[in-house]
C-alpha cells in the first residue's frame, strides 16, 4: 500500500460519519419538499416512495389560496425585520461601550448579558404572558417584536463585542488625531470592519424570530390578523384531518426565505461566529 493512500484510508471513517450526518439532517427536508409535490394518492399510500411517481403543484395552490396567507407573511416579515434591526442598533452601542470604555458596573453588565443568553426562554412564558396581559399588550405584534428583540439581543452583544475588541483602537485614535470625532471615527473606521459580525448576528436573529412558534401561539390568542407564519402552519386541517400535502407545501414556502438569507450570508457566518466567540 502506497503512503499516499494511507491518509485517505484514515480519513475514510471521518468522511463516512460526515456523510451520514448530512444525510440524516437533510432527509427530513427532502421528505418535506418531496411530499409537497406528491399527489394525495401517493401521500396516503401505505408504501412510502422516495421519489414521487407524479408531480403536482396543487398543494402549493392550496397553501397560497389559504385564508390569511399574504397577511401572515407580512406579519412575520415585519416582526422579524423590526426585531433584528432593533437588536443590531442597541447591541452596537452596548458592545462598543463594553469593548472600548471603562465604567463602573461594566463587569456586572457583561455577566448579566451572559446570564440572559443562557436563560431558557420557555421558562419565561408565564411571566411574559402576565406582563403582557397586565399592560394590555396581548394579541399585538409589537409584543412579539419586543420578545424576539430580547431573545436575540444578548447573543448580538456578545458577538459584536468580540469584533470591536479585535479592532485595534489605534485606528480610531489616528482618525481622531486627523480631526474626526469619536462617533465619526467609529463610523468610518470600525463600522466597516464589523460587517461579518453584523451579518452573522443578523442571520441568527432572523432565524430565531422567523421560526419562533411558542410565544406567537401563546400571546396571539384572539386576534387572528396578528398571527405569524409558524402559527398559520398549524391550521392546515380539513374535515378529514390534516392536509399533509398543503402543510408540506406551506412548510416549503415558509423555509425558503430563511434558506435564501443563509445562502446570501454564508460566506460571513463562519468567520463572524468564530471571531466573535474567540476574540475579545
């Protein structure tokens, strides 16, 4: 056996494990998409088939023609974008203050941010519900926006803090010597270097807010017009039971925006997570 082949044989178990992991993770996605294109007779057949014998778009038409399709899409987009943008703006200022300034209570603030990041949000459903009820914020989209903002804010602060700490402060000091104010130096020097971190945290916040179901289902109870897409997906039922074809078609449409955003930002996501977690 030649020495060239030995490293390949040694890597064979690693490649096999990686391939198996990818297959296990992607198979449910494939089954969702394949079921969305299958006719009802194939879906209800007692013998599952990996490939549809025939293809149909009827389930997608059913999903698009369902009541509230456009409204729930608009609700999800508004809530998601508002939560992500708000988290980025607040986290940018907070991470700059933590990474660049020295002030009393700074360590305690960082500790509270890490505690908030580790806290399980499922355990806070009842307190959040009581607060929303007592303040008259039930059944309102701004309530979901604030909750998703609080979910993504700690992670965003931690990652952006690592990026800002990794930027040499001498660059901003040189700009200030040339006449820039502190805010102008940060805006023109440091901010462009934060693009990978901003994209990584934006992707995390987008996926978190876009996929969240528990709070959307728990806090939007009466007002049907304020529901989001994850809650809408649970309503695909008819008098004979769940319409699996339409449900899978709606799930496919629901997954497309998140997939598109990930494909657009994938080049920066790995670098953003690594730099934010290691540096600072």
